[in-house]
C-alpha cells in the first residue's frame, strides 16, 4: 500500500454547515465561548485590539499523528458567518488570525478526509501523501473500487476546495494486500533473545529506552544490536554484558552492540517542534501560491534549521516577493504568543531553497 497525501469546495460546504448549525441558543453560547477562548489565546480581544496580558495558550489507522486540537476552523467561520448572535466585529477578528494558526487549531487535512469518507460509509484503508499529492486507498473488490472511486475523488476535492486548498492532486487507488514475507527462524531467535535481555535489563532497573537490531548488509550473518539509553545512564558495560549473555545462550555469536545515548531534554524540545512542523507543511504545500514542494529540518548542528523546498526559480522577476511571502507566513506563526510559549524562545533559522536546490533567502 502506498501511503501518501491532498485538495477540497467552500460555498456548498458552508451552506450545508450553516443549515446544520441551527442549534439551540445554549449550544451556540457554549461554542461562542470556545471561539473567544481561541481568539484570546492568539492575543486579540473581541474588537480586534492587541492584548498585553499573558495568554494561555480507520479505524485507528490514520496515517498522520494526531497533532492538532480544537474544532475545524472552517466550521468556526461558518458559525461566524451564519449565526445571528455573532457580531461583525468578531468576524473581523477571525479574519485577522494568522493563516497557520488557523490550521494549528484545526484537524489536519488527512484527518478531515478520513473522517468525512468513513462517515459516508466508504471503506477507506489508507490515507496519506507528500507535498503535492494526497493518496486515498480503498479496500474491497475491484468492482467496489470502480463503483466508488469517482465519488470518493469528488468528495475529497470538495473538502479541499472548502478549505481553499488548491495545491494538492488527489489520487484514489485500490488497496491490494501483499502477503508479508515470513520471519526467518534465525530472526525469530534473535528477536526473542533481545526481548528477554530487554526485560532482564528492566528488572535490574537499567534505564533502557528502546532496543532493536539490524544487519550491516543484505545476506550478512552479523547482527548489530541497537540500544537507546538516556545520556545519564552510566552502566554501559553492564548493559552490554546482559545482552551478551542472552544472545550467546541462544547460540548467536556474530554480533556487535551499539549503545546510543539520548539527550532527553533535547528530545522533549524536539517533540514540541513535532507538533509545529506538520502545520507548516500542510499550510505551505496546500496552496499553489507558495510554490512549496518539500520540507525538511535538522536539529544538528544548532540552531534548528527549517528547510523549505520550492519550485521558485531564482531568476524569476518576482522570486524575492515569493520568498518574502513564505518567510512572513512562517515567522507570523512561529512568533505568535501561543507558539512562542511552546518553543520557549528556541532559536531557529529558515532556509528556503529554489528549484535548483540552492538557498534563495
């Protein structure tokens, strides 16, 4: 199965949402409070003025991690437009919320597509993508796939259009299950030995974060055992000896042990950024105007490098303007009070690469 990523219709969706949102006054008031809380978190009041006070911030097989929270902003804005109890001033405030901050408080596009298609009864087995495509996999017979493929593609296109995402191409494909290769007897023995040694290490109160193994080359008999430990764990030789005993007891002699020391404080910082990266990826690749074709990042060496890959040719007469728009969009998001609270002033640099893969900012 290919796992990949993509596009959505605004007028029809908003009209339907507005008709669905004829809720009782009490429910409207509750949702209004949630909207105001989100707006407060972004540092603006109901009249759109800056505040100085501090802010506060399928099937279980969805490919993307669940990183966003809050209600989909398209739903919130349909309420702004369609509800008589929301003032024009609030609609104006909503329009000033930075583009990427809206995405941060919404479902990811993959989550929205999965949920909508599953609720309509389609048998979706996978959904993912890359910078330019969203791939939707459908399980079932070939006849079923041909019956629903066009419907699924149209629904997905309308969802993308409703979010004003014009940068993705949708591809709907049939899920063809492949029989996995059976694990070899030797691999099973190695796996069992490592599991036993890992459990023994835990019993002895060693701080081991994870374990695994690999081969240095195809068809190699030598095994490389990988052990992750916190950089505060000093009993490295004792850990190696415990693993040695387990493997040799299983008559596995050709192996080496690689101990990887993990800086847990750095990992915690990286985890916070991992909530932020998918928002930047979706926001910039979803709209053609940004010309973004890929994304990468590197924490080493410091400071963090956020790398934006584009189809911009540095000789284009408007290249500087396109680059400025990308930079401003990212800086506006990362410098918002809410995101600054998450990253705690962590330094970073933005690198934008052109079509020739060279830096253009």
